[in-house]
């Protein structure tokens, strides 16, 4: 099995590319989706987060805005939250790999693959990238997003040029969807051929 780490900065089109891998029959582990599940209604981490950050949860699980207001402004608080989340996500990732061990290729979709050391636990890395002006336009079109908030998010992410430099495979999304899909299909075929069996 080849474990392909899929990453890219905010607004680069990583979710779209992950969907393209799924459409090719490749199992995809969505780290962000797992975090949402763990923090959602009756999520496994809701009680622990409430204990550490009182007043940040309710019937719908974690109130991400309330929690974000606490942890994004304070590095120590963010570290406390990550100590709760990362082991739970890692366990889910390992369970995913066990369930799909018969596949030649699986994708592990992790936004902060480089920043949080996840690159050490994959065989190869694909970086999704687009021109910076396109990234900015995509992100600022999101509800509630501001230039200041975007700048804050980017300050916690490795620059795109460095991610591209460290990538084994580059998947551009500043081109047409047809071109991006063709690149994904070629990559899937190539990696499956290398994966044996």
C-alpha cells in the first residue's frame, strides 16, 4: 500500500482534489472531517473540550467560534486543545489504514501535514496549489472571512512555495477542473502501478 499525504494551504482546492481521488475509487481519510465528527453532536471529544474550555460546547457539540476565540489568540491554549485532538485523529487514521489495507493506494488528507509533522507518516506527498491571487479570491468569498482573518490563518501555515518545494507531486487547481482531474487520474494510475498486487 502507498499512503499518499494530500495537503495544501487554505483556499487552494484541496477538498475538490480529495473528491477527485474518491471518484477514482481511492479511499480518502479526511482529517478535518474527523475533527468535525469528534467535536460534533455527541462527539467523543465534546466532554473533554468542555472540561478544558468551559462554555464552548452545547447540544450541537463544540461551538467552533467560541473555541476559536480562545485558542487562536493564545498559543498555550491552542497547544492544550491539540493535545486532546491529535491523539484521537491519529487513532482514527490508524483505524482507516487497517480497514483499507487491501488497497494499493490510499489518501490521507491533512491540511497541516507539514506543520504538524504528519509528513513523517506518509509514503509520498501531493500538494494542491493555485496562484496566490486565486487563493485569496476563493477564501475571501467565504462567509465571515476577512483579509485580517485570512492573514491570521496563513500565519499558521507553511508558505505555499515551501510546500511545493517539498512535494513529491504537485496538483495545480489554477487550471480547469478537467486539467486537474486528468492530473489526478494519471497520478492514481501511476501510484497504483507502483503499489504492487
